[in-house]
C-alpha cells in the first residue's frame, strides 16, 4: 500500500509560478523542487500505481491540438492518480471547426470552473499566449519545436534515479535537435543541474550555433559514445521537417543509431534513454532498446510521477488551504 504520509500537504514556498511553460526560465532550485516533488509522489502512490485524493474537487482539461497518445494519457492518469477530474478536449470536434477562436474556446472552458489546462499545439508560444488570457494554471505539453518541459523533466528524473547528483555527468542528446522540443527542455534542465551536454547528429539537424548555449556539438556518434554516461536517443521528427535533412533513413541509422556494436565500445554503466514509442532500427536497434541499461520503460512510469508533480505545483493548495489538503491526503 502507498504511504500517504509521504505526499506533500501543500505547495512548497519555493514554488511561486502559476504555470509550467518551459524549463528555460526556471531556476536550478525550481527544477530540483519539481524533481523532488515527483519523487515524493512516486513513493506515495506505490510507484505511480495507487491513488491519492489530494486534488479531489479539481478539474484538469487536456487541450490538445496535435495528435498524442502517450503524453495525453500520461497527464490524464497523473491527474486521476491525485483524485482530480479530467476532461479531454478534441479540437477536431469543437466549435473551433466553426470559426471560434482559440482564446475564446479556452475562456469558455475556464468559465466552467476548471483549475488547470494542459495544452499541446504545433505553434511555438501557444501555451504562453494562453497563460496571458486565463486565470487558471497552464501546463505546456509541447509547443511545436520549442519545449516539452515535462518530457525533459521525466528524462532527467530517470537519470537522477540512477546517478544521483547530475553535476559532472555527461549526457549525449542524439538525433533531430533542430526540430525536437524534447531536446530543448533537456538541454535547459540538464545544464541548470550541472550536467555536461553533447548535442549529436547530422550537420543539417545540429547547428554549430548551439555552442552559444554552452554545450558541445558533435556530428559523430562513434566519437562521443565512449565519453558519455547517458545517451538520450531522440526521435526523428519527420512531421516537422519541410525537406529531408539526410539522404535516407538507412544512412541515418548507419551513422547515428545506437547499436549493439556501439554499446560494446561504451562505458559499462552507460544509461540509454529514448522518448517512446521508439522507432526500432532507426534511432536505436532492438537489442539496445531491450538491454539492461535501457531506461525506456522507466521513463514512461516516471512520466506519471513528473506530471503528478507538475499538476500539484500548479493547482495544489497553498497557504490557508494546506490544512484542508492534509486531511484529504489519503488513499482512495
């Protein structure tokens, strides 16, 4: 049974944000607070399997304007694990198809008494725009190629579970850096916690200008593998590309897929991450995806913990509401 006593009773004083829009503007302490809160909820829910009632009476709306299975489901389960009600909004069947504006749609939902909006949109900055017009919390579930803060946090959380302090840890982000919102959130979160980040991929997908952010750039996976403690193998974002940035998928896999042969040249304790569902044989071969060093399925579980933490920090009780929240902290 989960240990309800370990769940936080109120949002800690170290968190003052009404929204979670990106990791770029968070302080290192705020990133750590998010990760620490995720760890508390993972323990309190027995590994993200049991329910608490700490957000009973709250309503969370999933406002997704891009197709999503994994992230939408993860947010829905995370909200329900904390006792909140969840509404899944479908843009294709809404009044948006009749000409209603995006902001008007969101404000109408807000008028129904909701407490938080989880939004995904193909246009960068959409969650930031929404936050300017709503009085409820907004959580960015991915805005085009800009950021995906909870994906970055769950990746970092998974690494931290195995290595502890990230200072001095070398993490290689491999793949489509140009179009990856996951890469950007990882970059900001990892560097704030003291990790060394190497961005690796074809020159068409990994610009030398990334060096301006204090990270290393490489175009050779074989060169960086022996130096990395962690490899995060990012999916090729074909749907966000206007032109093919390499001659063929086969050539990309030959140069940048993590294979068993490359794994043999890596450190014995190398950790392998990849945002699922993975493209086996493109970014990573099946034997590596299923090897003991792979954290791919751990990332999925940890996504629930991180999203519980985000929802709690955004719409959990503060100050005078803490006493009532403590009374509600029980297993359903």
